[in-house]
């Protein structure tokens, strides 16, 4: 069983993403609801992020107040358009398998650790073969920013993920423009709901989604090893 597997491998947390109608057996087994995306499943039914902690240390967030403040301080406003065109010298590129090596080098330079082997070009090519589209902002023939849209045709949902911007190109609104292009492409593919799992400690990344009209769906405590440490992640969602 899932619980036996977790204990056998000494996992301190497991997460299940399930329809709300299937949630009770998990809750009775000690899972808790950390986040929810309305109408995630096409019946329609909400999608629940249910977590089971096997360690009190894993459950305890050291920076919970900071995470709360990051979300609460984002101004509540209507969806803002991606402002104007890209700065001079920048362009957005829909990536193909031949771009995988450049993307892998780019991600390896930005992230000291990542929950998936995003620094591996072969892994990126595999993702591209399974309904994931990568996009990059190009400057002087090199990626300045990148992200991916991981589409699930069975649910009509798309995860906007793998956002990264090189330090020298930050503050130019590149992530917001990437997100806008990715949303348009997802709509063209018939996706109904977009969502993301963003680093809870990143004011800039959370603001990108909030200002693009995404709603806060909850926080996954101490969930993802990224950038060299274990971090909590915020769930944001939007009807397309």
C-alpha cells in the first residue's frame, strides 16, 4: 500500500491529488487537505491536494508567517494584462527537442537543486513527448527566462511550471509575458483550468500569478526540494 511504501522508504511526507469525491478514505487514514482547485476534474469535481506527514519536523513550517504575509500583501485587483511588448532585444520562442540542450544548461545554471532532472536534456525531450511545451525568452541567442506548460488532456488542466529567469534579466516582466503566451497556447489546446505550484517564499513569483488573475488555493508545507533546500509551495489556479 501507499502507507507501507512510505514507511519502508522512510518518507516524511506523501501527497495525493484526488477528486473531492474520493477524499474521505485518505482523510480517514490521516491525510490533511492542504490545497484545493475547484473544478479540476471534468465531472466537475474539485481537485484536492491531500498530504500525510510522517514527521512532526516535516509538518512544522519555520517561515509560515512570512509565507502568509507574501500572499496577503499582494494587492487584490482584477487581472492585469501582460504590459506591452518585450524589452528591445528579447523574443519569446516556443521550444522544440533541438532546444533541449540549451534549456538544460540554462536550468542547471539557475537552480542548484530541482525536484526533477530539469538539467538533463534527455529528460526535457521526454517531457516534450508527453504533452509538455517549453517556452523561452531569448536574448542574444541564449535563454534569459524559460517555463513549461504541462498539459493533461484527460482532465483539461495545465500546470504552468518550471519558471526561471537568469539573475541578470530579472525585473523586466519576462515571467508574466511567458505566462500570457502559455495561457493562449493552452486555451488553443482546449485546456479548461490552469494552475501552478509556486515557491511560497518568492514574492515576485506569487505576484506574477496573482496579477494574472489566479486564485490562491492553499499551501503545501515543506513540500519541494528546490534551490538547495526544502521549501513550502503555494497553489494558484485560474479558469481559462
